[in-house]
C-alpha cells in the first residue's frame, strides 16, 4: 500500500498546481553523469552499459546485436567511444578555455591517460551539458548518436533560458518526448533511470512555476557551503555556525567605518573590466585592467603573430587614428 503525503491534507493543497518542484540542478547533474560515463565505458556505479544490462536485453528478446555470449563477452555498442575517440573527446574538453568565473577548471577533472573524468561539481555538469559536450561529441560519435545527444543538450539549454515563451514550451515538450523515444532505440534500458524520466516533466513544471532560475538549488547549495565553512568544532556544528555568522556580521559592520585598509567592499576584483582610475605610470594605449593572477612566462611572437598584433592595434585603438590621418 502506497503512503500518502501529509501535504495532501492541507486546505490549500487542492488549489496548488505545482505539487512537486523538480530541481533541474540535480536532474541535469545525473543526466550528464549517465551520458558521459556511458560514452566513456567507465566501470563505475554510474556506468549503465554492463553485463547485467546486456543480459536484460537477452532476457527480453530485444537488441540481438548487444547480447553477450556464453563467456559473458559482448561487443561494444554504437554509443561506446573507441580508445582513439576517447582520447580526442577528453583532450577536446581538457584544452577548452572559458572566461574567468564561467566555470571551475574542468581540465583538472580529466585524466587523459586513464581515460577518466571525475570530480565534477553540479555547475560543472551544467556547463558541460549545455556548452562543452556538444562540441566534444561532433567528431567522436556516429551521426545518429551525436545528433540525439546534441538535441538532448539543447533541450536543457533552452529550458534554462531566462525568458520562456508558452508557445515555445509546447514545441519543446514534443521535442523532449521524441528525443527520449529516439534514445530508447539506442541506449540500453538500464540507462533510463528515474532522473532520465523526470526530463519529461520539466517543461510542465516550467509552465506552472516559471523560469527555473528562481526554483533550482544553486543559491541554496552555495549558501549552505558558506555556512559549513563556519564549522570549527564538529561536535558543536550548530553553535559554530551561529558564532561564525555573528563574527562575520560584526566585522562587516565595523569595516564600513574604517578607512585606509583593504576590505571586501573596496578590494580590486581579479577581473575588472571598467577601472575607475587609470594609474599615471601606465600607458593610455594599453591601460592595466584588473590585477595579475598566477605566474607569468615570456614568449617570442612569430612573424605572423606580429603582423596580427600590428593590425589589431591599427584597427581597434582610437589613439592611432590621428597618425593614420
């Protein structure tokens, strides 16, 4: 007998259209793990194409090309990357460079030698699923597999837009159903966990609850991580959080009335695109923006690079216009 939630006994529950708010952050994280670990054929708990999954296909009498033999051996599927394609796939992700603050350093989570990818945070999976994964799959997977997975990534990308239109959501719902049906023709039944099924309901939740940026758990998880940093005594976790919060509030209040010291409110950001004051010792042609971070290295420009830099200065620097005239 199924248990009934006590929320259904509330007087206003009948008029509440959005009974279950599905968190897109965790759903996208689990879907990304399912896709990546299945493509890499990684022997982890998130790997969905194993001997047990192949025996299920044989038990149900479907997908004869994926059945194992008597010794438990089976051929790789169409969605499994070869060793050469794994190397291309991981090197493509490892060599990608994004803007500061766009994501964490995903290259640290990639081990090209062992063909493994791990240690991704939820926001890393968000960036990987919607931006980087379609680029890395283009030249490594067959066309029929690549097109379906790219369509899945575009579904999440469109669903996470800041502005959602009702007519576009109706079309998106039809695309979600069609994409999942096409995935069922390629991937084994073990791939379709509860998280994969919940993709069907995300569009309906967006119609009732609005844009998902106001309903997912990214700000909650960040704030909980900040509160956890206050814990100094694990035996008294709650008291440590209260004490750390009060100390930070007191220091923040006092710092507003102190001049001549560097605080969080007047500290120069690592990336400052609009500096208010340009130092007098810096050339106006190449003003210093932000502050240096990390180590530096010297290198020599080639003849082609010197020509490109020269053309860039002539084309984009207004201070050179007087000399060109």
